[in-house]
C-alpha cells in the first residue's frame, strides 16, 4: 500500500502530522476553545433568511471582493476597537487561518522567513511550512511572556520577513503589552522592512483593549481576527484582517477567485447584525474564565494569567497522564504538548463545574499533586 513517504512530497513536509485536536464523544468537550453557547434563535432565523436570499443567486459567482461584508466588519472594528477603519482597511477569508496563509503567500514564501514566539499558535509555523517560508522559533520567558531583549536580538540576527505576535496568546492565554508590540515592530523595521502580524483571535475576551489603534502610521502592521470565538461561529469559517489599504491590495494578488461563498458572506452578515447579543455571551464567558482561574489556584494549581476564553493550568509531572484521568471522568481538555501544562476552554457554568470536579478528583489521586507554583506566577 502506498504511503505518504512513497510520494514525491516536499522535503519540509516529510515526517510531519496534520494539525488537529482530538474529537471524542464525551459529555463535556473543553479542548478547542469553542464558544459553548449555541446561536440565539433570532439569529438562526436571520441566517436562514439571508441564506435563502443568497440561494436564489447561487447560479452566479459571489461578490468577489465581499464589499458589503468588509464594510460591516469595518463598522464592527470601529465600534469595538477604538480606532476608525473602513472597508479599504479590511480583508476577509475562510477563517483566520486563510488570512494567515494569504499573508505568508504574499510576504513570505521560498527564500523568506517568519518568526513567532513559542509556545504559541502552532498553525503559524505549519502554514509557514506549507507556503515554503522558513520558520524561526523565538523565545519566551518561563512565565510565557515574550523575552523582549532576546526577541529583538532574534529579529536583528535573522531578519525575518514576517513577525507573528499572538495576543492573547494561544495556548498560554496571556496578553502582550502594547509597548512590547511596538518594540518588536521597530526592531522588525530596523532589521529590514518586515510585516508584523498581531493575531487577535481571542481579543474580545481580554481584560484590556485591542491593539487596533497601533495601525495608525504603521503600514507594515496587520491585525488578524476571527468570528469563530467571540461570535460563536466556529462552523462558519470566517476570518478577517485590518491593515493599511496597500496590504489589502497586496493579499488580493494571491487570493483564490471568489474565495468567499455567497452563503458564507450571508451568514457572516447576519451574525454581525446580532453583535450586541453575541458579545453578551462573551461577558458570561469572561466571568466563567475568571472563575476557573480562581478555583484552580485555590486547589493548588499553577495558572497562567488569561485574557482568552481558556485557561492554561498545571504543573503536572506527567501532563498527558493528567489529561487522561480528566478524560476518564468525561471531560476533554487539551494537552498542547507544553511540558507540565494542560489547557481548558471556558464552557457553560455546568460544564465548568464538571471540569473542576474532575480536577479535584485528579488532585485527590495518589501522585497527581501539581508541582508547587513559583512565586512570580502565584
């Protein structure tokens, strides 16, 4: 039987595995940072109306430039991001992963390099590899903050073409201060003109503000967003970016024709009509996220400060064994491969109660007490 290794696959893809989290049929699934609340019925009805209208024209290609959608996304960003943007500043694609792919196709590629500060969103490195862009793993401190001095040195030495800054960071949950992002931007421009991509997939859950205002006067800065998390629309696959209009023009050089279907555009537009309701769910999740942090710490776990809709907790001598024991109680969390740590998405109050009970059971088992937290992370 023919296997992947028998095919003429590119060398940099050999021995690699696809991205993916376990999809298991268990009572409580808190491993993929999904919004646990189903879309409200009025929104479901509005989606049906908009899709029905779009269906009448499915014999024609959709709006290639998604002008109406980009206009509404710009209005949302202007309202919530404390910085005015227009449709000319916004581009949309099939999930933020396609946004990242298009950015790397445009500004990365063979003979070019991208840097990210790990542990961080693993798709940055995977998409870089898929586009033929060399990947550089930048440093973080033990508390998962970016080691700014070391990061600036790495940028100066490697002169990357694309710099990724994930805030709030996935999988750790901590936010990156604006001054750190500004310092990294300046370092990137000093090394050589480079694109700096701020991945704000979880920004609506943050205690602080979006870094959208940093776009002013910085043509090589990009802010990437998604509707998967705060909008509770992971199944929609709609991501978008905000940047200088020249960046929007540039990514269109690599976008596939008619890449956003009429159905996707119609569904996203319906969701944007219900922004206030959906952001109300975000507030509930933020409260539950903060509750998880407090209760895990009360149990003796070490917890990374979180501005996302998930919490990284530990530390365990054997994180995968701890993951398995939590799973045995019907609760699925994420083992991201960060030594000693696990990640849990904030769910409904009932789901979070089940998770906390599972952790209490785990910590009551012989030999499963987490390593005592360090002073700076207490």
